[in-house]
C-alpha cells in the first residue's frame, strides 16, 4: 500500500517500535473516549 506524502505529513506503517507510544495513548482516557468509550487496555496479549 502506498499513500502519497504531503508537505506536512509523512505516513508509515506501525511497527513493534511504536508499541510503547501506542500504549501510552491507549492509557489516556481523553483520547480513548473517541475510540472505545474511554476504557484503557493492558499490554497483555489477547488470545
């Protein structure tokens, strides 16, 4: 998949290196209220 970059934005696929940052965002109730109603999740793998 290729998405054109713009002068202001650059896109890239999410990698394992992004896990800690994404987890921090996931713990922010103000952010997550728009995604899942405000419920933080754990780093525990769902199986």
